[in-house]
C-alpha cells in the first residue's frame, strides 16, 4: 500500500465498512481516525452480518492490527459492548486492538446535552451520541482524554471544568447532576479500556516507516465534513481524507492513495439540503430495496439521484485517486435512471448561483440481477454505461463496484494501489 485512505464522498452510509473490510485483506494495520459511535459500518461475510460503530472494520482480518486514533471520540460503554460481542463471536481482539490515550472521552452528560439539543426547532438531525458536545469540550480545552482513566484523581480538575460548564449551561435539565456519578462512570470505563490504551501515533508512524500496508478508515462523508460539508448540517470532525493526517498523527507525504466511495445513488440521514432528493413512490422503492435505514439510529434515510457536482467537489478536496461504487445492484429494474450533472450551467461545482438550478441526464436502466457478476464485462451494457458515465464525468478511475451486501459480491476493475 502503504498509506491508503478510504473516505466517503457523500453524506455517509456509502458502504465504507464493506470496502475497508475488502481491502483490509491485504492490510497490516487498519486505522480509524475520526468520529465515534455516530458511525455504523455493516460487514457481511458469507451471509453473517457484523455491525461496528467504533472498532475499525479491519477487525475481521485476523492478521491486521486495528488502531483507534486520537481524532476519535470514544463512548466507553459502546466500545466495551463491541469488544464483548466480537469475543463472543470468536474474533480475536486482545493484542490486536489499540486505542489512543489522546482520544476524547465521551461522558454521560455529553449524551444528555446532545439529546436535549435535538428536541428543539433548531435541531441538526444528529445521532444523539454525544459527539458534538465532546468535540466542543476538546476545542475549548476543557475535555477529557482517555489518558485521564489512568489517574482519575489527577483528572479531577479537568472533569470538574467540563461538568461545571455543561451543568451551568443546562441547569436543572440533566438527569445525573452529581460529580460522584461521573467519577463512578470513569472508574467503570477504566476497568474496560485501560488494557487497550497506548501511543498510537508512534505505532502508526512506525508501521509506515517499515513500509507496512496501513489502511486509514474514514467515518461519515465529505458532505458532512465540518469545513467542507453542508454547514451547519454537518458532523463535528474532519470527514475528508486530510483528516487522516491530523486524526492519526501522520504527515501527508505518508499517504499514497485515496479511494473515494459513492453509492450508485444518494442518501442522507437527518436535516440539511439534499438537491436531488426523491419524495415519491420511487424513493420508497429504492429505500426498501437498499435497506436504507441507519445502522446506528434505525432512521429511514432520505433517497435521491446521484449528484455528480457534489461528487466532483468531493473528489477535489480529498485528492481522490480511485472510486468505489456501491449498491449498483439496487438500481436494477428501473426503466431509466437520472443523474444530476448541471450540464451547460458553466461550472464544475455548485455555487450560490447554481444551487437551485439542476439539470439531469437520463440514462437507460437494466432489468438484470447483478449479484452474480464477477467482472465488469458480466454487467449489463446499460449498467456498464452508467459506471463509465460517472468515471468520465469525475475524471477518476473506478477500482471497485459492489453488487451486493456480501464481501463476495464485489467486482474489482483495477488495482487501486498502483
């Protein structure tokens, strides 16, 4: 590899878990560098489903070391639950999973604050997992890192600063306004997580220096990035490829390739603009066939046609070197497929002037079931044409096409690492 980033190009839920799981077969190390339990990655191997929210998707490769880097926000209870579930499934975790002691610690009051905010008319549609308040503490320099679990007495002042701020801001609204409750929570978190804590920055850089294959796994998607997404309806961390450098502590010269993932159509969870959204029976049809319900929240995803202008922008800011297209099989059976390209508007990307002006190309659909296709030539001609249209517009080669949920339902069209 070494130094390959897999990143979502849309609003998250692009299928990063499956793509990371596939490429992790050749990885020595898989690194998750941003976000927290607001991400849900679903892996299906030989019909068996595994859902991960925090642990890198590479955990299913028994030979890969999995790292949760300092850019993440960690809910100890969710992580402990995932570790337990993996052990019960006879998937080795101990000695393979490493957790940055500089990652941010999510406390119970962070989750409460997130839930309180989402009740109002100004809700953003977050997953209510405490991610935003935790990152707010981080940038305000009052947050707790996981290293605080090593000496809770020493971390007392930092805990008080954070707790006092939030209890003052939301006076009388928190269910557990006692410091003793928070201290007990930290003690439980310490029991569960201390064996996994280490300096992951040094670990990741050592692997790259030794020319090991290191796969960086992104969370959410480019259009939810705090700087480059549809602000303010965005996540609280960097969801683009550059976030791997800051979130894992590696220099940009260590990165060789960036695989950008897009569904064959577009989905979004929560509030915010969605220019190509469908709201008719066709949306229900695609949603049902594609199982478009959040793996973390269970909420139905909004569904729409593929937006090439958004993707063009996402490819630019990520420095995408290859594309992975997922869920192409879901479009089977449609007589025609629309694809947003704003052709003739005079710009490659959406601007204030083109935001409300959308033009579409109509491409012929296909009836055939794609799940048995093993190579590009096995796809119907119209499915091939659809992929080639995307590839041509984005001026980025397609390296992988997913035609089903299972790891085996994958077509490789070129080596993404060359």
